[in-house]
């Protein structure tokens, strides 16, 4: 844990970005090369729909600069099931699919539950215990995105903390926002971008998220975000945490500008 703050976008091949992000002379094959030099992390959504090859991961590693990090969205065939505890075999299949070819650029793994999944402490704990701590000599970090209000429960916070799994901090008009520190890193997904704003989020909102990121890097949930303290969750010992922030969904065409603005605020 270094208290580093990485800011990024979801993917790198999005047609509207040809007009709002990529210069005319950047070919499709060079989009990752360009994007990875303007943001510091990318959340890969393609892994949610199908497994990628070790060769693809190795190429991503080659095409990006030192210090760059990918987060990978775990396949939906793992998380979109009635009994999460039954996912042992597909979890291992994903882990063994070649993700270690990213080597030092392998960041958090994002496990996203569907909006219909409700909080079942026993099933969820069994699932979280299935997530491996490492692959070879590469430590793994796990982030869980929940999208049902039943997870607004102090026992959920304590469970995630026991398993060292980060609860995704979602800035969303649809899903619950939980700003609890439950792991040695923070994973935020910001989904309120507006197409009418050139930077997606207003400069004032981005200034606020800059302060939030700095607080989270110190292991302290911002006072004006729902931290679940009021629900009785036990606060952990304050310690520095690495922070990953992604501008995702919303007006996606504005995501790169939002990420770059936030990064400039952090300099």
C-alpha cells in the first residue's frame, strides 16, 4: 500500500472517442497506446463477456507504459448466478485464463453482482472465500460491486472487511453508495457524467472527488459520503490505501476528459 491514486476509464475502443479523445492520426491499433499515456488505469469490460487469451494480456502489457495498471471485470458467468458459492470452478477458469501475463500491470479484479442479487451473508461469504489471494507470485486484489439496497447493512461491511475485499464505491443515480474502507485499496466507479458538460462532471464536482480521493488514500472515508458508520459498522484502523477511480457509464464520451481533469487536479 502506497496511497497512490490511479484514475481511468472503461476500455479504450469506443467509437465516440474518435471525436472527443483520440487525435485523427491515432489508428485503432494504437488506441490503447495513446489512452494509457493520458490516464493511469483502464477497467477492462471485455473480460465480463468472454475470456481473453494470455497473448492478448501480454500485448496489453507491452503496449502500455511502466506503472500503468489494468483492472479486469470478472466474467458474468461467475457472478450472474443464483448461488454464488457454486462458482468455484469458473472462478479458477478465469484466474487460469492467462491474466498473469499482465504481470506487474495486473490491478484489481472487479466482481459485479446483478441488481437482482440481494444480501445473503452465508452465500456471499462462501463466494468471497473462493477468491484466491494470489496467482503465482502476483498478489490479487478483489473488489465487489453490489447493486441492491439490501447490502446497506453493517454486517455486509464487516464481512467484506474480514475477507479483505473492497466494496465498490459507486457514484450512481441507480445503485447504493457505500464509502466504507474494507480492504487495503479503494475502488470507485463514477457514473454521473453528463454529456452537456465537456468534462462529464463539473469542475466543482471533480474538485470534490479530488478531495475524496485524497481522503480515501489516507484510509479515511470522506465525511459527506455514506460510510455506514451510522449503521454500526466498526471502523478499521486508519492506514494508507491505494485508490482506483474509473469514470464509467453515464455520458461515456466524456469519460476521458473527466479522468484527465481529475488527474490534473491531483498533480
